[in-house]
C-alpha cells in the first residue's frame, strides 16, 4: 500500500509498505479521507520521531475485523481516533481524560492516517471508533476530531451565551471556534490574525469583528465591544499572540491556551494585575471520546457546517505537495488527503 512518510515539513515522501496484519483484537480500515492538522506541521514536535506516517483526522470503511472484536462489522463507515483514555485513572474520573497517561503515551494507529489502509488496535477499537450516521460524508466525518478539540475547549473555559469571545489565530481551529460560538449563541466574537485571507475567512464564518493583530487589539475591543473579552482563546503558537492575549481579558475573564509556543519559549506575566482583576488561565489539549461524540452530533444536525473550509483535496501521490500547501496561510484552510482516490 502507499503511505506518506514524514521526514520533515519539506520532505514528505510517497513510499510503499505492507498492509498491516490484523490480530484478534484489531480492525483494518480502508482510509477514505485524512486531513492535515496544524499539529502535523509543528516540525519541532514531529521531527524528533521521524520518519513516521502522520494523519489522525480520518474516516474510512472497515474491511477486516479481528475474531475478538464485537462492536463493529465489516462494511461500516467509521471515524477513528488514535488516542483514547483509560477511563479508570484519577485523571479520567475527574474529567481530565486528555491528561491520562494512556491517552498521551499510547498510539493505536498503524502506521497512520496518510496511508491507504490503517490498523486500529487497543482501546481505540472499543472507544475510538464511531459509526458515521447517514448524511455525514467521509469528508465531514474527518472534521470530528478537530471539532471535538474545540468542543472540549468550550467546556474547559465555561463559555456561556452572551459572553464575548476573543480568538487569536484564524487557522482551521480558530474558524471552528467561530462557528461553534455562533451556533451556541455566544455574544460578540472577535478574531485577530496577521493574515488578511484568514481574517476574511473568519468573517465569512460568522465573526462579528476582525482585527489585524498588529493593531492595538485591546483598544479595538473596547471600541467595538464596549469592554475587553470574557474569554480569550490563543489558537496559534506565535509567542507574540500569547503575550498580546494577556491584555485582552476583561476583569473576571479567562485566557485559554489552546495552542502553545515551542518548548523553552516563555512569556512574562504581571501576576499582580492578573490577581487584582481575577483573571484565570486555562489549557486544553486533545479530545476525549465524549468530545468526539458531541462533535459528531453537531455535524450530523448541521449546527456546524464544515464543507466550506476544505480548500484543497489531493491524492496520496501528492502528499509532499499537500504538506507544502498546508503550510501556506494564504489561500489555505483545510487540506485533505484521499489515499484511495482512483
């Protein structure tokens, strides 16, 4: 089978591998759609494990099922996720499933979503496979994982209807924040970015106001919203965005680190002002099974529309070009790979 082997962002090669053998507790998928995630482009994070086959935003059709698997059958159209929690440790039981060591350390995909066939194993067979409802295409289903991370973020920061939401970063995740916020009746949604193309995309997605990140964003907030924001989401790894976000949270507000800078990069925080103004810092990493189920329902009922976010569709033979395109902020939102395109 064909796979896209990652060596670095500028070197993703088409290679051949054997189709994974299926054990008693495994499932084999024919991968239909696999999206390139922003984390796939975090070279500092990926290159230390290279070469490897990436891809974790995917859907496919089950073509083989191990003899001990009872929850799915051959022929089903499914979404699959590579990391799932143990559901037994103190972190899982207290609602911090993505802090679970099983979640963080066990990858249940072989080799990865940028391949024609994928073996799903371990707990992902039991809790990481969701049958796609009728009406959800393979393309739409590939958004379950990225949308689920946003669903989890909304829960973490306790966003309420009527709150003002400020989003730094108008990439795919930032746009999903806009779409979900508007679907849930959030008040003003303001987006900041350095790229005009992505600011325009945020506006089309429903953002009430957009602002170039080089401007005085707190002043813009006060002028357009009457005050600073109740919730501020950092949806970019740019250190300057994290530093600027600190000045955008209103008294009693929350700053959520949805994306982070590279290891070793730090920001200075005047905790006296944070303390006096009752500002909270939150973090959000990944998505748990319950988040995936909620995301799938949001897509099924049409509360969040995602088809307009796909800017490029390429076959596995074009995997290197796909990564090059995905790294370009202008003209690109979501690049999807169709490994079995004929």
